[in-house]
C-alpha cells in the first residue's frame, strides 16, 4: 500500500490547475519539462513555417542542391509544414488533446492496459526518427477515460524533440494528471534512427524504458502489467522507499 504521505503529495500534484497557453507543460516538475523558449509558443504556425522554409532553403543551397529543379523547388515549404504541423506538433499547447473522462459508476478498480500504441518521435540530439511502441496502464479511481485518449496522450508528447527517458516519464505524469489517479505504468520500446542510420549503424537494437507509479511500484502489480503486454520473465523493479513491502 502506498503510504499516506506519498498519496497526499500525488493528490496535490493532480490538483494543480493547468495554466492557459503559452505554457507548454506547467504541471511537470523541473527537469521533466521540454526545454522550450516560452515566447516562441506565441508565434503563429504560419510564421514558423515561413521562417523554417527560408532557413532550410539555405541549407539545401549550401549542400549544392539546385532549387530550380521542379522536384526540389517546393521542398523547403514541404519540410517546414511537416515540422510544424506534424513531426513537432507536440510543441503547440493548443494541440494537446482534450481528455474526456466518465464517472466510474461500475466501480472498476482493476488494471486497464492499452498496449501496442504506435509511437513516432524524434531524437533531440540528431533530429532523426524514433519509431516504436508504447504500452500504458492505469487503475481508475472515480473516473475512467475514453480509450483513444490514451493513444492521443502518447502521441502528443512523442511529437516533439525527445529523449526516450523523459518521454516515458512525461507520459506517466500526464496520465496521472488527466486520469486523476496515481496508479499508472508506461513501457516504451523503440528503435532510434540516430543509432540505425549513423554512427554505429546498428539496425537490430531496441531501447526499452519504463515508469511505474503508485501501486505499480508493487512487484505483484508490475508482474501483472508485464504479463498483459507480453513481457514474461522480467524481474520486477524493487519498490521504492515510499512503498510498503
């Protein structure tokens, strides 16, 4: 059982009111927020697209590409729109999904798992894709969530320059905030193209990260979660000092 003091701290965190934009992630503790300049969050998308297109055109010219070629002529604008509207749309707080919850009238108090969620992100060190799968779980309190919203939360935080360790914890904290429960688990396994396409060029390795919060710090709950996502034979992480044995 989670100690009362820990439960109170988690409950306090869950009650933090999210600020209005331009704040990106106001309920994340320092160190887990995405490093952004908040004044840039006020810049309209069209202005960002125009500026990025101009700068990428310079990169293409520096590489010696002929921008008069009909195949390359519109590439700078295509590239800029892709960055702003797709790959990095998670940097726009207006794009954060609206999370719909429903009263837990049926008093469901067991684990709910959404597994094999497609994950497309981008390495912040080389700006190359991170491709993989996420598995998330939570134990409801007073509310349950529409299932597709779990996928949308994963996608929103993935759609920004990331490191997998931070992404995993951001998803876990967002689930706690939106679902009003401290009991969440996140497992991500992904292939990083900064490892596949450059440097060591290893196209077989996968990176695995996990976050266990609340009751999921208990080994028995971890084993149930791991079994549900098909990860058998993995030794559970020992409980932290905040969890009674």
